[in-house]
């Protein structure tokens, strides 16, 4: 009933709740890998339980609201959208606040327009880079590559968005996580408990988690979709040659413009430097295999193969152990 006549559908769910996110962020640590709900083994576990759960939702969209703008916020977004497009033939827009906030910081640092910076950002969900025009821009923004050694950033010749650090410094992140008293999901569980207690008591002073993705990513896209806008927006779409060298059916992020209502225009992008291009190509291969591995009826060998392709894993033995862990312990 809610979908009937819908012009926009926004899918934002966490299958298994925060308890499942705790699992994603902790089980990889036992195998010597950092845990995260979108990257590496944790993100793969998330994809395996999420895609079967959201498939009926997207099937309803296809049946009831086939002309609506379909927007996905559900993680791991690139894998989820690729799987749904392959399985159902839908065209879904993947959005994330991370590259928007990242480009805003670069623009502020360099005194450039946000549009100029967004034109030089590209990648995939949680795996993107901004390419500076020259060495001076690189030097001026090198500290914005979160938790990355300056020499590692220079080796990339580009500024990696926050999640890139999981491929650049996995050992450092693992050590940091093991030293922390709790993972991010456990912090959110405490916040959730405080919120529910506050609602129950009628308190008007409640803790809040800033949902910046609505302001930074959702609203600009929806506004441009209905009204047209000269603004350059960063979104994830089926690649279709958007980034050279990547499969057409993976979901890539980059600049678009919707100058006229309902007409998405992907904008041209400069080639990435060699190292980010290599990392992105490997990540794209992993996401493609992961989308296939989450399909109904895929044998265990397909799941092992997908994790072997992930730059944080690589080894067959490690991939096989991680798949065993996921199958034994992932919440549903």
C-alpha cells in the first residue's frame, strides 16, 4: 500500500539489527583481520544476510512502483545494488554521505568550489579517491586521508576517502580495534538503549546520532530529480564504462548532474593514478563476485572465491575459515 503511487523509494535497513553489526565488526579480528560492516569479511557477511532479506522489498518496488526513483542506503550498498540489478533488472541509485563530506573538506582546505572537487572524485561505495591537480594540492590535503601514513598517500598520488584505510593499513586498524574497549556497533547499542529509555520516560533531552546522510546525500538528489539542478552530485550507478577498466555491471561512484528533472547525466572523469586504479580494479572484482555469491543457490565455493578476491584476504585458507565463521555465527 505504501508503494502505490510512490515517486521515490528509499531503502535503508540493517538486517539483523545492531547485534549483527557487532558480529561483523568482531569475528574478523579472531582471524587477524579488522572488522567493519561494509569492508572486508565483515562487509561480506553483511551482504550474505542482507541481499536475501531485501530482495522481496525490491520485488515489490518492481511490481508496484516501477517508475519511482529507487535509492539505496542499505549496506554494503555497492554489492546490494549490483545484486538487485542483476537479479531483478532494476536501476537503483546508491548514495552515501561519506564522499560528499570528504569532498567538502577538501574544497574548504583548498578554497575551491565543491563542484570542482567533486569532478575529480571517483571510485566505488566506501572505496574512492580524490585526485589532485598537482603536487601542491596533494601536499595541502595529505592529512585528510584518514589514518593513512603520509608516505602511503604519496604512493597513491591521490587522497583516499575514509574507508580506503582498510586496504592501506589493515594491520594498524586491527591493532587499534583490539585495543579499544568496544566496537562501534556496541557504542550504537548503548545509544539505542538510552534513546528508548528516554522515549519511555518522556524525556525531552535525548542523545542523538547525526543522520547527516539525509542532508548531504538524499535531499540534494531528490530535489534535483524533481526540479533539476546545476549542482554536481556524487552518486553510485551501474558503471557502463563510467570508469574505464571496470566491469559494466558493478556500481561505481562519481559526479553526475541532473540539469533537467529525471535526466541523470554522468560526467566525465580523469583517470585514477596507477595504485588507486589497481586497488579499485581488485575491489570491483571482489564486489562482482560477492554479488554473485549472495544469490540463492550459490555453492560455498562461490563464497570462498569472493572472499579470496578481497584485498584484505587473498589467501584461500583464510577465506575458507572466514566463510566457516560466517556460516556458523552470522545472525539473521
